[in-house]
C-alpha cells in the first residue's frame, strides 16, 4: 500500500521550486538528509529524467513521478511535494512534450520487481483528478495520507468485487 510508505516528514506543501532540477534538489535533499537515499540520489534523478521523463498530464493536472535506480537508495519510501507554481517536466514516453507539474510523487525504490507493481498502483491512484486536486489543495500531511489510503481501499474493494463476479 502506497499510503503505508508515506512519511509525514517527507510530504512538502507549496514548494517554490522553479525547475525540475530544483525539485530534485529540494526533495532529494530531504530524502538524503533523512537517510532514505545516498548522496548520489539527486544527480541520479537528474540524469535519469533526461533519458526517461516522468511527467504525466492527468486530465489537465500535471504530476511527475521521478525515481532512480536502486543503488542510490537506502530505504524505500514515497514522498510528495506540491508546488506554488507549476514546474515544467517532459511527458513520460516522449522527449519533448511539456507538462506543467503541480504535484511530484518521488519514489525511492530498492526492489526493481516491486517497482513495477508500485508504479502500477500509483498510476491507478493518480487517474483520479479530483484526488490530485484534493492533495494539491491540502496543507495537512495526515489528510493527504488519509486521501490516498481511501483511494487505495476503494481500488482494492473494486478489484475484489470484480474477482467475485
């Protein structure tokens, strides 16, 4: 469950970053400082973003899901950062389609096999533009965790009901 990995100390509201590199420096710096990642994590994020962009446009809402390879990670977690003003990222799967991002969900991944399952769950969660807006508008980490928990539970309940049919 994504919400179980969210730590209130790494949910940052209304950051004033002006570029994706600044986002990586701010959020990555916190993750390094708190012992989730090695010093190499920040540069690894920047390098990976150039080759594998992480921006997504979800019904007009820009979100990015940056992450990097396991050697830069000490402990797995997910962190969130909302931005005062949108920051330009490149659309996942393209090399030049811009996405103005207001929400960043940064992943620290230790187990590459779990990475795919986590990313699939995150993609399911972020398909809900209303949820993204609610997270963006929030200023309370507990509320954000609750919102994500409720969404995950509704996805699981829907999956369980489909399996029973």
